[in-house]
């Protein structure tokens, strides 16, 4: 189970000026461009790439779709006229025509833009190689995500696998972070019952064995020893280890984890970052707006979640006495 992903969709033709691909600040994981013009003209599109994948779809049946779009647009314009709005009979007739026009457009889109239809081609922006059709659009985009976000870890928790958490999920994550700080040396972080915060713990910390019992019989935070979290943990570790001269802004770390090839959503990042900081409490210092914070508390983490750009960390290399 990975992140819940989706592609933003836009329509374009040869007259479209500039299309900007989604970046880290955007919720979408990619952009799907339906080019409604001769397929050979798609190369004239001016695309400003972001950090996420852009897929371009072309079709030999573009004229039929454009015709249906134009018909629907004309009917909608007529329906908005003041004299039509004042005439109940005319308004009802145009509403029926609008419904018919919408159905024709949907039929033509289904016929001429389905990945398996003749004359339809999908490709990644900047490449000429057609993408394999698979079982349909969902499987095609899923394969794109698997390739682009190839280092994305398994997060078997739907509440966390999204950019913006629900109020219930945010409360559960807050309770989990509090338990991580206050009960780090206890099994299950001292949590009882079967609440959502315990499910989050199981998915992010217990399954990859980030929080586990050591040979001494005590529980603590460690490098993951199971599952698919190693690249994510290794990326955080490398960035933190490199912050020996200059401090590392945590929004920079967030951005690295959210861009390909990892592509984490914001939801799990505070939990994983907290585990790393508590694991490295002896050689990594955290600062809030330049002020050293001697202790990681639940209150501090709440501020970090709201404004990671206000926080930095620095790595101090430990030297043993001889």
C-alpha cells in the first residue's frame, strides 16, 4: 500500500501558451494534458516542467471532440442570455439540449480518448516513446507513478497517506507524536486500545521496526530493519549528516521527501522525522528561528508541523575521549 495519488487534468491545443507542471507545493502528483489538435502539433506545446510527471495524451479523433465541446459551449452561452432566462419554455428547451450536448461530449471523449482506442497515444513530456496502455487510464497512470515514485515507501494507513489530513487524522497524529516523546521507552509507546493513533504507529514505526526492543530489553528508535522505509530514512540521515557547517532547514528536508523518487505526502513526514531526531538526540540539535531547543516536546512538534520552515537542524560530530 503506497500513497494515495492523483493527476490534475487540463485541456490544450496548439494555441495554448504555457503549461506549468505541478511542483512540491501542489497537491497533485502529476499532470495529464489532453491535447485537442493534430497529434503531430503536440510538440509545439510550451511546458514548464515542475518536479512531478507530465503525461500528454493525443488522439486522431480530436476534431470530433472539439466539435462536441463547441456545441456544448454554444448551448451554454445561449442558456445564459437574459431573454432566455426570462422565457421558461426556451430555458427548458435549452436545458434539454445542454444535457444532450453533455452526453455527446462524454461519448466522444470515451470513444476518442480511451487509452485502448485507435489513434490514441499517451507519452511522458520530453519523450517520444508511447506509454503502454495496460487495462485503461488508471493502470497507465499507476504504472507512471510506480516508475517515477519508485522509492516511495509502503504506508499501510490511508489516514496518513495524503497531503492534507482530516481533523480526526490530525488529532490521531498529534496523539502519536506526544506518545513518541513521552513514552518512547514503552512497547506500543504505552498506547492502549485500537485507536487510529495506534494504527498509525503500527504502519509507520512498528512494521518497519523503527521503534523496537533492543538486546538490552528497552524500546527505542532505530534505523528501519524491515519493509520499504530504508531509502526514506537514508535520505533523511544523509541530509542531516551533511548539516555540519550550515544548518538544514526542515522545509528543505520536507521538499526532498515529497519530490520524486520518494514522493511522500506531508502526513507521515513529522512522524518519521521525530523518530529520526529522537534516535539522533545525542548528535543532532534542533533550532526554532535560530534558537537552540534543548528538548523535543509535544508542544515543539506541534509548532514544527504548522511551520517546518521556522526550524533547522545541525549535526555535531561526536568525538570519543582517549
